[in-house]
C-alpha cells in the first residue's frame, strides 16, 4: 500500500511545483514591468525638474501642476472671450510658475 501513497504524493508534488512555478513567473513578469515603469517615471520627473531648475520634491511638482492648470484656465478664458478673467488667470499662473523657477 505504501507504493501507491508515494505515487499520489509524487503526483501532487509535481502539480504543486508546476503551479508554484507559474505563479513565480507571473510575479516576476509583473515586478519587471512595474519596476521599469516606475524607473521610467522617476527618470521623467528627474529630467523635467532638472530642465526647469526646480527641486524634485512632491511640493514642487504639485505647485508646477497647479500653475500649469491655472495658466491653461487663463487660455481657455481668453478663448471664451473673457478678457479680464483671462488676464487674471494667465498672470496668476505665470506668477506661480516664475516663483517656482526662482
């Protein structure tokens, strides 16, 4: 009776190894993709902040995004025909961006 038990254990052992290998391949694949993605994102942020002459801190990036959104809002206001709102938003956006790059 022992030889049948050994064969059953060998069968389930191989199934477990196969499933474990498949899971390991999937995890290594996803790890490689996300590592490359976050590495590329980090390089992008480094290049962007270096070309603008700002720090690569979260605060600097957040101020940059807010300044660009305000500037974009000013351009949209000009396209809608709102001269005063366009001037105000454009000047505010330019002020924020120039303060950031000082």
